[in-house]
C-alpha cells in the first residue's frame, strides 16, 4: 500500500518518464529507416512484461522460465538445421554471441588469430582487445563478400577461427559460407557464422523461393552461429542465441558457480532476465515458420519497391540487395544524412562505402516510403547529387 504523498510521487515519476520517452524517435512513425531493430510484436511485449522479475542465472528458482528457454533454443536450433548434439546459449545479442564464440574458438584451438572480412561487425574489434586476439582482415570481392582465395593465403598455425557473415551489417551480403565450410573442414579450423541479422531472414528467403546462400549447420564445417531475435526475429531487446555444433563444448566456457543453486554457469552473463526470452518465445510461437516467411516476404517486396523508386529518382545502389538491406550511393553523405535527420528521417550512413543504409524492417510501410522518397529526392537535388 502506498500513501497519498507516495501516490503523487509515483504518478509524477511516470509523467517524467513519459516526457523522456517523448523525446525518443518512434518505430511506429515509419521514419526510422536505417535501424536493424524494430518495434517488437505486441505478443512479444506482453510476454516480456510477464517475466520481468525472473532470473535465468538461477534456473532452479524459475523452472517455468527455464522451460521457455529450452523451447526457444530448440526452435532456433531447428531453424538452423542443427544436428542432435548441438546446443544453444541465450545471449544479449550479436556482440555477446560473437564474443562467446571466439572465447570458445580460442579455448578449443589454443590459438589466437581470427580471419574475417572487412565488412565484419565491429564487435570483433572488441573481441581482439578483450581476449588479446589478432584480426586478420581480408578484402572484399566486387560482390562485397569475403575473398576466398585471400582467406586461404592467410591461414597459418596460429589461426583460431574463420568468420563467415550471413547478412552483413553494411549491405546484408552473405559470404560464400559453403566454400568457407570446405576450407575449415580441410584445415580443421573453427568456422563461426555471424548471422546476427540474416539468421532470421535467410531460412525464410529459402522457403519463399528466393535464391540465397547456405549458411547453417547443414554445412559440416560450420561450428557456431550467432543469430539475433531482437533484429529480424521481431522480438524485444536484448535477445540473441549462440548456437554451437557440440553441446560438450559448453564445458570450455563454463565455471563453477558458488552461491547459486546450480553447480556451473555457462557463458558470459550471470543474472539474466527471463523477460526477453519469454518475449522471443511468444513471438516465435505466434508467428511460427509460416508467419516469419510471410513477414520476410513482405519486407522483401517492400525492399524491391524501394530499390525501384530510388533508381527512378536517379540514384544508384551499391549492389542489388540480397536481403532487406539497401545501400544507396551518396557522394555528399554527411550533408544528405544530416538534412534527412533534421527533417525527422533516421537513415544510417556508411562512410566507408559512401552510402546511406536503409533497412527494411517490419515497421516500415509503403506509405512511409512514399513520403520518404520525394524528400530524399529534394535533399539530393539541393546537394547536387542528382
Ligand atoms: C552482423 C552483425 N553482427 C553483430 C552485430 C551486433 O549485434 P548487437 O548490436 O545486438 O550486439 C550486428 C549489429 O548490427 C550485426 O549486424
């Protein structure tokens, strides 16, 4: 029970929070067009709230929440064609998934070099710094994917892992993971696939008959995969999964856990909310593979529409998008991006490629794109771009 004064205080704090929230940009406005996140599905939001007070760092206290975690991991392992002995680890997102994968690769190989492409996510820079590992960066081909020949040249006695990207942060490109898989099998090297973005896209692209690249455990050389539910899984932040080929590898990244009810704790985090797990469970149950296929199909249809509208106004794309990520060539990048931002349109800029990045997430609609394109055209005309 709270008294009158406390009630007033309570209400005032909520009002204060609303004021802060009102300063934020809102996915529902349709004007956030460069983010890899989205407003979670309603069922995901409701599921989250129900489990806000649970702690998966102590599963003995929360056996129901733990059951949800097991279900969710199995859903994702199945999506990734994982073999029977595989296992999943819930992580906070792509960064933690990649860090944990490299922790494992380093432990298994006792080596410390990571071969990866120029378009790998910057989380690998954190990994190099945190774990004293060395990044061997490979240039991209003209398709903006890792150059396989150059990968072969860089393998040596110190190679701990090779990274394949399935849905790059910059352009949504997919490396030739089948070829990387063959190389890693031949050379006995750990192959980690960063599918933080593409993990919830590529399996469904296949189902709706888009031509795409294999990236999952069907390829025998793939040892681990990062996949995020808080990106294209339509779920709440923070939720990713690191899927690994062999359950017993978990021993390498486990420690004895005194003061909890379990003997061991695996992975980086200790206390972990069950909220995001329940959120991802709820949306994966609600949509199922059929629902996700429809969602991805809709995002791809809108992607194709945006591509054609952008070309119509005289701009060029960096490459034909393989998934729902579009890179638009812009010479006067800072000016165009700032102008769009001042007008309320939040696109991302990729300086390295001199392009604007549009990510066609579920909150985008044809209506908002039809509003955006004339504004983009006007801004590009002003800057002398077109
Ligand atoms: C391919 C890829 N990997 C990893 C990450 C990092 O994910 P997070 O920001 O969820 O840690 C991202 C984020 O955009 C990504 O695109």
